[in-house]
C-alpha cells in the first residue's frame, strides 16, 4: 500500500511539472494566435483567424534566435529559412508571453516578448526592422528594412529607424 501511495505521489508531482497553459499571443503585424504551452516552452500553435501567412509556409513555429521571441511561418516542422519569415511577439505583461525555462510566464520588456538573458543578435535586428511592415519580405520597404537590420554591427545595435528593443 505504501508503495502504491508513493507511486501516486510521484505521478502527480511529475504531471504538475508539465502544466499546460493557454494564452493568446500577438505579433507586430496584428496577427493573433492561440498557444497551449508547457513550462518548458513547448507549444501547440493555431491562428485565431484565417490571417494570411506565406503561401508556401502554412505552419507556425515560435522562435527565439536571440533576445526576441517571434512567431514564424514555416513549412511543416522545419525551422524558418530566414528571420524575415518571423515577426516579434508583442505584450503588455509577462503573462502575454510564452513560458520557457520552467517558468509560469515569459518576459515582457518594452512591449516585446524577450529572453532577457540572451544577447541582441542580427536576427533580432531584422525582426525589429521588419516589425509593422506586414508579412513577407519582397515589398520595397521590406527589402530596405531587411538590409538595414542585417547591418547592426558587433555588438549588434538596432538601426535608429527600426523599432527599438
């Protein structure tokens, strides 16, 4: 009996470690998503509306290549080809960001979901420069912003015309 009780306690404790929470995520383009995430950052993602994504990339992936957390259009379970396929997640509080590292919530800094321990990278600069330009990467303004984001230097400093972290 004691063994059975011990196993039950272990099973309940283990299931509590992978609690799943549901939250609405938003990106800089105004798209909204429903995310069911565990505390390790594993999420099931769905679009809330039939909002356009890339025609050849109908799946969604959360990506954090550096400091920012972004929603990306992807083909299947593949990682996005470019940061240009992604847009940063926006927030008003920590609970609007997906969790990671065993925490209950993500981290919201200056209205953006972030991984504050990570350095700012060239991909982050591209994400910030493309924020608010719509999805895609081929419009003239997007081509200019993409090139600007690539030239953030080392250490990376986001160009002034772009949204700042």
